[in-house]
């Protein structure tokens, strides 16, 4: 099963929300997913970098290393022009923010079965991806 993750899962795993329970759950989920089955959309990599700087207060070099290091433990997947078009359609049809829709479109393009996120309605399914 291929699984994509949204930024909030990475933020919790990094302990940036200051809630130990969320950190432990997110970290255990991420470590339980084999690297070849874990997909991190480039949108998420960028958002994670931004959160590390703004909320985490990390120096840019450390935030850069952490964000780019995601590629060592997961597949980092980018979007194509067609994926962006799909994201716009998803955003319009499901009233999602465009960046959440882009994450979902990338997950679908990468053949993911599940998208872990708290930003979207739980239990929904689109293009074969449950979130």
C-alpha cells in the first residue's frame, strides 16, 4: 500500500506542535511505513521547510537539510502541468484549498491508496485515494 503524507504529519513527528502524544503517533506511523511505500509530495516538502523556519525557528540551513532529507526516507513526488490541472478540478469540486488539492492530485498520480492528513474530511475518497 502506497501512502502519501501531508505536512501536518511531518510537523507532528518533528515535535513542533508541543504535544507529545501527537509527536509519538506521527513518528510511529512514519516509521511503520516502508520507505518505498511512503510518498511526500513536493508541495509538502516546501510547506515543511516553511514551518521549520517560521514555527520551529530553525536556521535556514538546518531547515533545508531536514526538508531535503525527506528524500532519504520517502519518495518525493512532484507535479506535472496535468497534475496541477487535476488539482484545480479537485479544489473546485470538493471546495478544498488548492494546495491541499495539489497534494491529493500528486498522491493519486503516484498510485497512493491513502493520504494521511487532518486538513481534509476523513473517510473521503477521490481518484482511488482515501483521506
